[in-house]
C-alpha cells in the first residue's frame, strides 16, 4: 500500500510511518520542520526512518498549509491513503501564537481534504484531539458527547477540522476517520509535554511546575498502542452505507477516541518518573493554566467494537521505557 503521512517528523507521525514501513508499505512523508520544538529531534526521527528502509520512505520538506507547494511537490507521486497527523500542536502555545493554528490546523486541513478529494483517496485518517471535549465534566468522554465548548483555540481548530471532514464526507463521499488522541507519550516524544519536561527537570535537579496543586488527571496513552490503533483504522475505511458511524455521522466518516481508558492522577505520574529517574522531584505548585482541563478519560468502546483496538501498556510500564529512551538519546 502507498500511504501519504503528514507530520512525518513529528512524534506520532514518525512512529506511524515506521510501523507502516515495517509492514512493507511505501510511505511518502511530509513535514515543514518548524521550530515549535527542536528541529534536531525531528531530523533525528527522519534519520531513523531513512535508515530503516530508504527505498520505501520518501521525505518531502514542505508546508501543507501552502496549497501551491503541496500540489507541486506531490505532482506525479501516487498514494492510496492519507494519514494526516501534521498540525500545530500545543494548548498553551495557542494563546501565544494563534495565527499558527489558523494556518496549519484550518487552512492546512482544508488543503489535505482537497488533495484527498482530487486524488480519489481511498481513506483519509486524520488527527483530532481529546481537547475538543473542553469543559465537559461527565467522564469518561464518549464520541457521542457534544463538544461545543472548547477551552483553547487549539481545541477549537480540532473541532473545526472534524466539521470540515464531515462536510467532505457528506458532499463528496470521501471516507474518513478522525482520531481523538489522549495524552500520547513514549520514546521520541515531544519536549513540550509533561513526561519530557518532568524527566528533564528531575534528572537535572531543577524544579517542576505542578499545575492546579497536582489535582489533575490524564488518560496517558503509550505510543505503541496509539500506532496500533492508527494503523488498524487506516486499513479499515468507514462504509458509505447510510448507517450511523461512531460519532454520529451517516456519511462515511467515523470519529474515535484513542486512549488508555484510565484517568491517572498527576501525582502518580510524577512518582513513577521519580522512581525511574532514581531521585525525587522539586515541586513548585501553581494554579491551573488557561486552556487546561481538569481531567481527561477516554471511553474507547467504539474503537474496540469497530476496529478491535485494545491498549496494552500501563503507565507503570510506559514511564520507565520513556525515561530509558530519554537517557539514551541524551547520552546520560
């Protein structure tokens, strides 16, 4: 199978591309390698992909929010399916640089939809986010829940992406699957996320910022489980049969949660990182940050039923694996 993967130098995109290559698929990866976080880390991921099987991986450095560049770069290249994981990430950064989200998450998503429509793509799988649940208080979050009250611009752009995708599924019968990811972590992760920030600070003897006095819960999902879910979804496009899909669409458009189906206390995460690092954290208690939510917790019954997704990596297992990778990557 020939698959286009956007955000191929990103955390999830890199791992998905690697799994597809290992399956024997041909992958075209695109990424603009922006400096939201370390470009060196992104290039190191790409080196891993090129080294695994260069004949089955082709990388194009481009911004998919630039429609002309996207069309020109992909001219003459063929692909059957698209896994659209590229986006401007980060809840807090959306308060500082909102226009980056307008470009990448809105214009960029539209460009990928138009590309899929023009190419007659068999299936478009795209990244949404658990942040769309916003201020919802009923747990666990279900794909059937209303998501009308986002707490950040990032969340609003992801909700908008789902709405645009629904329109294209309805108008053009374009098969699509939207995936609401829940706090993904693991080797080759993002430096702006808690797992990396806490590990780095603890190992260097610096304080960590603990928001809301530690009274927060997250559904932490290990990268290998996420990748298994993404690949399984990629291989199974929603049918255009008029039957309601997960998320409520009667077009060929399904929406799923990808989580671990566990709401873990922030304090437990910190304790596990302390144990893996072999030292205690210095904690600075801070209030809840704008745009943050108190708890996330995924109901994964829909993706279990339709795709057979079953996460298998607990936080007790995943945290030491991340810390071991972090030490290795930094030569510690």
